[in-house]
C-alpha cells in the first residue's frame, strides 16, 4: 500500500472522527427507532422504551469497547470499525425487519472500510456484509416476508455497487497520492539541486570559503547598510608571502595544503559576524562588522601570529607567513576607496619585509594601542 495512504489510514485524527460518528449514530438510531415504532406500529412510548433501551445499550457497549481500546490502549483497527458498523446495521435491521429499505444500511460498514485505503479490506467488508445479511435473512421470518426477489436483487446490487465505488475511490486515491508523491519528490529533488548549485556557485571548492563573486556581493550590501545605519566596517586583505616559491619548490599540491590551512586558521579566529572569502590565488579577504578598527586589527594579528608559529611538515617543518592590509570604511567613500586603502596597506606590508599587518590610517584617528599620527602606518612583526 502507498505509505502516504497507510499513514493517513492510521492517523488518530481520522479514527477519532469515526468514533464520534458512531456515538452520534446511537443517538440518531434511538430517535429514528422511536419515530418508526410510533408511526408505523402505533406503539405507546412505554412499549417502545424497553426494546429501544436494550438496543441502545448493545450499541453503547460495542462502541464503548472500541473507544476504550482506542483511548487507553492506543489501538486502531479497521476491522473494529467495520465490525462495529456491521453490528449497528444488523441491530437496526432486526428492529425493523418489515421495512424493505432498511437492509440498505449495510452500505455503512462498506463505506467505513474505505478509510483503510486497502482494497482487500473493502472486499472482506463486502463479504462480511453479504454473510451478515444472509444470517439475518435466515433467522428473521419478518425479513424474509418483506424481502421479495426484486428487493433481494436491488439490495445485492446496492451492496455490489457501493463496493465498486469504494474500490474506485481507493484506486483513485492511491493513484492521486502516488502522483502527488512523485511530484513532491521531484520538486524536493530540484530544490536540493538548486540549493547545492547555489552553494557551489558561492563557495571556493578548495578552501570552502566564499568565493570572489560572493565576497563582492556581500560587501556591497554591507556598504549599503553602513551608509544607512552608520555600522562599523573594516576590510582586511591577507596575502601568503612567497607563495610562488612554495609552489615551485614543493609542488602545487603543497601549495593547496597551505591554502587550506590558512583558510582554517582565518575561520577559527574571526567571529561569527565576520565574512571570510578566498579573494583569488593566495589572497584572502575578511570583512569585519560590529567592531572597532582596533578590534579588527587584533584579530588579523592573531591570524598572522597563529600562522607564523605553525610549522608545516610539507615545508620541511617551516612556517608560512602572511602580509595583511587593513582598511576601515569611510562613509560616502564607496567600495573602490575601501579597496584602495586595503591594497595600499598590503603593498606597504609586502614592500617593508612581509609578515606584517599594516593599517592605512591617514584618514583615521589613532588606535588605542598605538599612537598613530596622520601619516604613520602601524606594523607588527
């Protein structure tokens, strides 16, 4: 059976509704029986109450058992519902055997079996209905007198037709939900593929950092926020020193290892609010947010120092170093000015010996840790 239909058939919500319907049916049966006996047989209320009370008690006990199993044993069974429906129908027929249309109530358990979404259950319910009707026909003389051949044919046709409809409903439900399942799975698969493709388009495959394109998209959005809300923003460009020599001496595969380790050190040092990208080749970029220039400086210095003290077996147990240029965004200056400042700082770090952090401080007040003049550039070894 389709697993979605199986889950639907086993939902406590649906089962609860069927039990509620059975309790309501008891009340409706009492009202209907009382009306029929009064109108058709002209019986007094006193004559009606005793058999009607016994009938209601029988139905209440049967439904109460199913209710108890459901509520306290968490038992849900299609057969309990179908059997209870057959009991309901049989008792009503026995109470009113002279009314030719009453046997039609046996369609109730057949329709109940549809909730199982199982063709075998529906066919067995149909067989039980035929068996129950046959037993009632055999034990009830008034029913035999009432059911003429034409009535028998009509009733059997009604049972068969209801069963065919129930089977068609189940088949259509299975087909519909199968189609829905396939459509949902196809949609989910496409969604997953789109997410993967979107992720791959944003991530550098080697370092698993954001790539150059995504970096610029993110920086532009942050600059917009800075212009609107005066948020602090710093850009650091980090470049591995003598990286070409590493590739030429030890091989490109060693260069890839160093890139991965540098990326890892950067990621583990910055805060969750910062954005790290592989800018290109051996260059990395970090966008610092919600920090002062002094705080951003301390973080890049930590990165530089961690790499400086890390010895790489692939480099004959030597360290790799990086040079860093740091620039704070000036409101209204735009992205180009921010990059020029960071590039100028990086160039100064490279030109003056490498393995340094430079801050392009001309437009900024001095940092707390160092007394910087308007033209002074801070470096660290």
